[in-house]
């Protein structure tokens, strides 16, 4: 912390040639107010410490040296503090003249800003979109203005940021409501007055936010020749504690736990259990390792479709080891469904779709989808019933043909009417 400026009397200064002063003479100015003549002398010592000495007498100032001064009304002329601004060759502005009613010379010192400190109202975790934070910036010195920065940049415009400032003692408050993950910091504040400026310590907020998903996830995937088991609850701050339990073994880590198992270990019907804890919020799930299962499929169901329409046969597996899918048509033995043309297959690890476009009676029959995972395989069947549409060329007329006949009849009637009209007129 810098030492406060020392106070010297005017006599202390005027006993020396101003150009030779150890303080470093910068400039002086005269201000006339009523019967008082104020002489302001500005000295500096070092780079930051500025000294202002104000002297006044009940006499007129030199006519060629008068600088305008405004004490905010004559009624305040005999009591301070008042404001007298003096522009000098260094383009500094001095203020806060402490004017006393006693006659004679008197010194005044301009204290630089110092000891800028930044504190927060909370030392614990602040939950995103729920809690608020209040930051307090305090400084020693006189008449300081405050500016705030986040991550070294000026604080961005945001309705969540509310800034207030007081001058006695100099301080500023920043309220953030509510906090978000962008408010981690660091925050700093800078106090500035006419003599110098100073920046506070950097301050970071301790923020918390929830994981990306509402609940923990259990997953098994086949990476030949292993099955990878996973328990994960990602994205939280701080990271969630995740525990995996499988075949009597527990493993705990932050956000994610994985384990590779060999299908030859007879893991069929084994249960994967995942537990997560994020700031006291508990979530759990479990997964049984078994042959592919689908709770929504019925092997006896019949899919009816009209000739010429498109249809989709779909298998959706419940959560379990990811599977590979193979489609066949039973005729009566399985014959692989050809890919391309009117047939197309879309599959991922837990779902498969067989698309058939513009079906005909030739597509009638039973279709089979075999889902195979590292644990085993399951067969799902579909019964497709295509309804034949009657050929309009052999049984009745189409809509277009009927419309053509109607138009032709109307045109004929109109022509006959015209002929009859001319025959009657000729007679």
C-alpha cells in the first residue's frame, strides 16, 4: 500500500524556487471568487502521488491570470468542501477543495486510490438459475469511480447485472441474479479518481449446475469380443458421483464408469446396477443382460395393407446389449430379403425397420427379423396381408372416364339446342 501524501505548508514550498522544488512543480492557477483570490499550486512526487496546495487571500487576483471558478452559489463561499477544477499542462483535473473561512494560506492534499478489495457475500456453491451473488468492491481514497470486468473484459450488458455505487466511503456493489455458468469469473473492479487508479484482487464464484440429463443412464454395447457396460451421468458441476455394481463388484468414479466383460463368463441374466449422486440428488437404474427383448412386438399380429401402398415392419428392442439385425422371408424356409429396389432396411443397435414400397399380392406372407447380441439371439415374425384392389378396366369405369362421359353428353345436348333454334328461326 502506498503511503498517504504528506501535507506541506505553503511557506514550505515558497521558500524554494518552484522550478527547483524536490516535489516537482507542475503548474499553478488563480481563481477569483468574490473578494477571495485562490491560488492553486500542483506538485507531484513520483508517478502516482499528486499534491495540491490551495492558498487564498482577500484581495484581487492578477488580472492576466484569472481562471473561472464556480462554488455552486455564493452562499457556500465560506464553508467547504467546494469544487475548483484547474486544467494544467498535464491535462489533469483537480477537485475537492477544502475551503475554510479563516483568512490566510492553507494546504490541501489529494489522496490517491489505494487498497481496492473485492469480496463476495457467499463462500459456498451457488446453483445456476436459482441463487444470486453480491460482490462488494471497496477502496481507500477520495471520490472514486468504479468499473467492473469479467474474464478481463468489460462487464457485458445483461439484465442480471445490477451495479450500485457510493462515495463515502468509496465502494461499489455488483448483484448477479440469478447466476449462470458464465459467471464463474474471475471478476475484478477498478477504482479511479483524478490522481490515480487501482484494481482489486481477482474473485471467482463457486457455481454448480445439474447434469445434462435428469437421470443416470445404464448401457451395454458390444465391442467384439467384449461387452462394454456403462453407467454415466454427465455434465454436472461439480461432477456427479457414479457407482456401478455388477456380479458383486462395485466401481465408483465421477460422471462415468465403464467395464468390459467377456460373454463367455456366462453373464446371461446378470444385472447391471447404476447409482448416481449429484449434490444430494439421487438417481439409479438397472439393466438385465439377456437375449434381445421387445415388449411391444406380437409375433401373432397381422399387418394389413392395400395393394400399391407402402408399409414398414419395425422391431424395437428394450434396453440391453446392442444387436445386429437380419431380415428374411419365410417361404417356408428363411430367404434373405434382397436390399435395393422396393426393399430397404434401416437399423441401429436397438431398432430395425424393413421398408416395402408399392406392395403387391406377391409380398403376402411371413417375414422374420433375427436380432443377435453378444448374449444371444431372438427371432421376431411379421404376418403381412396385402389386399388386392379391383382393376377398374375390367369392373366399371374410373372417375376420369365418368367425368369425360358427362362432359360429352352436356356438349351434345347443347349442340342439339343450337340446331333446333336455327330451324325454328328459318321457318
